[in-house]
């Protein structure tokens, strides 16, 4: 209201609510809740963003300074800002930060626009520096669209990222693109293709430990779904888990991702411990990742046949849902509701199911 000089009545009209309700919010009598606030503010051009409190202040200042510089310093190459590697790098950082904080759904239109811009350029004639930077952007587009449930578009973006990385002779970019393509193929129900992508990624030279361990994890999880490859799957997951020298974020994410495979192999106790550690650690970095691992932890308890633990984990997942907007997390919550129908006669399960159902948006419930 202050920014636009609106009255309460004008604001109510733009938000599609009553003036009396706006008055209650302004007086502190009513509270929108995080999910409702995010929905309403998006109607008038505002975005709710959550940032980890432990984030290094210098890191945020550096990001904001970079964003400001690419806006006000024109490209020396062309009027098209996408031809400026510094601009593309800042777009990449912005998309990654948004995904960690919010999830992929709110960012999908922006990610699709990036794909259209990059695909329209004659990328083969551009510099290796630009190609490597654009490959990073398309990788972030791929994983963002993956989280938004747009798998065909995610795979397309991953293929562009791989092609650009090959042109740039960027080994790290190639491995990153193979990682993205492997995860999409597995989610689309094609474990053989997912395993092939992971194996190709592992053949890329000079892999950093973090990417090598991630590709071993991808390979292990793909092999689980291929009949007769359980032993190889365990070996690949074990190799990933043995990685050393990772950052705290990478270590937590890898542990949680390996745990998903272990849960599918029936190793529920180890999977539960790893997922619990991953969910706790991710609270510092990414509400999206934290909710993902909470959902996986709940599914592990269901597979293990532990109703009391399932109810406890469902409660924690319910509290995490309003902070993110993710098609994958929503899908996982719906699956949890479906899988726990058989336990609905247990009072604690019934209460947890009601709370989880009530926290899902109508779109998430019906899609």
C-alpha cells in the first residue's frame, strides 16, 4: 500500500480479498501464514524469499553486487544481455539461489525463458568462456525444471548444457550435465538410460571428488531398478558414501541421496540415520532439500512398516511444506498419503494424514 499509494480497499481489490480482512492484517489481528502470503504477494509483483541465517554475509553481498553490475553495465558485445558471460553467470547464481530457497515451481517460467534465449543463439560461434558459462546456466535450468515436474523440458535443457560443455571442452560442465540427465532419466522411469548417463559422466577426465561421488550415487540408484544388479548398486552407493573432502553441504546432500538408494534396497536403519542427518544439516542451507529428505525419511519408515515413526516424520514434513513450492515434494506427499491409507485406523496416523492433506495446496492435491 505504501509503495503504490493504495488504500486498503484498492489493495483488497487487487488481492481478491475483503477490505475488512486487509484491515485485520494491518492491525495484526489476523495472520496470512507463509503459504498464503506468498500466493497473495505474487499477485502484486512481490516475491517471498527465505535465506539461510548462517549464510556468509560476504557471499550475499558479492551476489548482490554482481547482480547490480550486470544490470547497469552494458555488454560490450551486443544489446542482447545473454551474450554477456558475466550476465549469464549472475542469472545462473540467481536461479540456483531461488531453487534452494523456494523450490522449482515458482521459477519454472523464468527457467523456460532462459532456455528459449540460449537455444535461439548461434552458440557454436561464441567464445569458450561464454559456452562454459551458458552450460552452467542450462544445468541450473535443467534441475529447476526437474523439481517443477517438467521432465521433458528438463531433459532438453540438460542436453543443451552437455552440448555447450563439449564445445567449451569443459570437463566439469560435461560431468554436471550427465549428472542432471541421469536423474531425469531415472525419474522418467528409464533406469538403463540413467545408468548410461552416469557411466559416461564417470569417464570424463579430471572429475572433482564431489561430482565423481554424485555420479556413483546416480549409477547406484539407477542399477537398483535394473533386475540382477543389486550387488553393483550397493557397490556404487558404497563408493559414493566413502568420498572424503566434501563441503558440509555436499556431504549432507550426498548422504541423503545415497540413503534413498539404501532405502530401496531394504537397508532401512542406515537409510533412516543418513536421511535424518541430511534433513537436519540442510536446514542451514536449503528449505527445498530439507523437505525432500523429510519426505524420503517418511517413505523409508513406511517401507519398514513403522507406523509410529511414520506419523512423527509426517508431522515434520507437514511443517516444512509451506516454505517451499516443489512438484517433486508435492508428489511425494501425495504418495505418502496414498501409502498410509491402510494405517488410517491408527489414531496418530489418521491425525498426521489429516494435517498433511490440509497443508497441500489444491493444485498439489489434484494434479
